[in-house]
C-alpha cells in the first residue's frame, strides 16, 4: 500500500496537516494516542472513520521508513 493510499493533505482540511485519506483525522493523532499508552483498538474506537487496517498499514510504513535510514 502506497503512502498516497493512506494519507492526504489538503490546505482546506485542517490547514494541510496530513490526515488519513477520506477522513479529517490527523495522522499525528494516531502517534499521540500510542504515545499516551492507548491501544490501536482504542484509537480506532475513538476515530471510527479510520480502519484498523489503515492505521496498521501506516504504522508499518512508518517503521520501514525509520529502519531504512538507520
């Protein structure tokens, strides 16, 4: 899955912050939730517009990108 399948930016949506495609949920919110000890399930429950699959795919892509530069 390509990043463009998961994330979109639009100056008219939250000032251009990256959001999950087809939603108004900022990608940063997922990382904030996980950083505050919420589970992926709790995130998806709070933001039902984001599928578990989309959130997992984004996390996997983030991991791959981080490890690629290490």
